[in-house]
């Protein structure tokens, strides 16, 4: 069973803080290829899963 905290959805502000980057940087990464996985709930509403952000960071460290 996965930990509830791991599957928590974060706002763009929360995700940027979690990654240690500015929101504008995260926005640019999310629009391009190779950025962290993002769920688009509406035309302007983005959510990031904490567990997928962690996996994305680990992938970038290994590269």
C-alpha cells in the first residue's frame, strides 16, 4: 500500500518549493519535453504528484 503523502497532489507553487526552483522555472519545464509529469485539470489548473516529482528528480540525478 502506498503512503498517502507520496501520492499527494501539489499546486505549482508547492511543487516548485519541493523541487527548490522558482515557479517560472517549473512552468517552463512543464511546457517543454523532459520536465516533471504534470496533470492538467483545466486550462489553467496544474497539479503535480509528489511521488512522480521525486521519481523525476532521481532520474535527473542519475543522468
